[in-house]
């Protein structure tokens, strides 16, 4: 083999072993279990790796080990800052453990979610964090058949054999309604509907109902269904509100997502309705990417980063403990973020 051809050939683990004067198994230990190798030997192998420009074959390592150093995260919508926060939290907890986080968005589509879960399964990731919008037991079970753990976030799976991390969405709805009631708003409109299949939306509605029952004041809440949870649907709701006589319009709007709230505010203010003087409007998921308007939006913070960190810690525990791992359901509390869309600039 000529010198030029030799340089073109990819450096193999066998070349590193030969250069360092050790076995292939020792090189493998340096790469995967460095604590098993003496410092002097480890330094010799690392020097050979640097001199030869060796890059490990990740696919081969995955096949040999049966899993990779990666963890998958499938989220409903990576355009929603809450799920970006979840990803950041998970990544910060994975890094000290030597794991990398791979992201995929399901675009709020069940079949797309199934394909992403299957992709991570085929890639033999070490584990999976799944943020679904609806029951995904079939997909989860298919993944877990290969003895890799799954942690479900933002959905109350209620399976005692799987760890989950959720935010109390019923409390989120309650906090939103209590806030508007405390401001003297008595004609509330809940925008987003009540679809039991979309669990966070359903629970937020239940929280609003609970707040009204406990309030001790004469107030009413109506529900407005929307085809989706995007700003365009919020604008359409605003147009419906504008079609009502002023005395019949709601004086407080709870949108189940910040995207819907942004659309409602846009539609109302464009027609000259004063927010919040005439109608107070708030969101319910602290999606910072949904709002770029002039009026800061009151919302409910959903603890996304803490959700991700907690989920990854549970995943790491299960990877370490195996069958002895005790599955847990962790519930985090949201909190209200009061801004100008409900209290005004001097509120």
C-alpha cells in the first residue's frame, strides 16, 4: 500500500492499539470505561488516538453495546418554548452522565410521533423522554420491549410501570381563573375547548371550573372551541367576540395556550377594543415564542426546564438501577406570571 493510499484509509481501532502497544480491548476500555485503565496506559492510548486522528465509529459502538450514548426526546411542538425549556433541562442533566440528547418534534400528529419513536428505537438510544398530547401506550410499549426506559412528560400516563413528570394543569387553569376573578372580571371566556383526548387542555378547563365553584362570587364562564391552538384561531375568536353587543362580551378571556391569547389580543386591539380595560386576556402555557406584541402577556409558567431535568434524572436512575428501579410520578406546580394584558401597565 502506497503512502498516499495509507493516509486515505480510515484509522481503525487496531491501528491505535498497535501504536500504543496495547490490546484492542484496552483501547475500547479507554473509550468506554476509562476508570478500568491505569492513568499511564490511558495517556498512552489517548496520545495514539490524537497522533492518528482516530474517530470512533459510533454505529459500530452502538451495535456492540446494544445501545448508544444518546437519549431521545420526542415533543409535541418544538416551536413552543415550553418544550425547548424541557429539552434544555434534559440536556443539562444528561451532559454530566456522558449522554447526548437527540430531539424530534411530532408536530402535534400521532402518526408523526410514532415514526419518531420508532426511529429512536431503531437508533438504539439508551432511553426516551416522550411529551405526547394524547395516550401513547402502544408506542411506549413497543419501545420498552427492547428493555430501554421511557419517561413521559406533560401527560399523566398513570401507568405505575413508567416514570412520569407532569405539571398540574388543573392548577394552571385554576390560577388563571382566580386571577381574573380577583380583578373583578365576572364574564369569562375559556378559549380552546374541552377535548378529553388532549389532556392538558381538558385539565385546564377543569381547573377553571373549580376556581368558579370555590370563588363564592356570581360569575360565569363560557367555552369557545377552536380547531387548533394557534394564533389564527385566536383571531377568529376575537372576531366572534366583536360580533356581540358590548354588554354581552366577556370581560375576561383565558386562552388555553399563549398562541391563542396572542391571536385574541391581535384581533381585539385591531378593532379598537382596549386590552385589558375592556377585556382582560391571558394565556396558560408561558410560550415566549408565541408573543411578540407590544402588550406583555399574563400567563401561567409551566416549569419546563425543571420538567426536563427531573425527567432525565429519572431516566438515568432507571438506566443505573435496571429492574430494581422504583418508578415515580412527579407533579410540579405552575405559577402565575402577571403582566400588562390583564392588569395594565400600572397594575
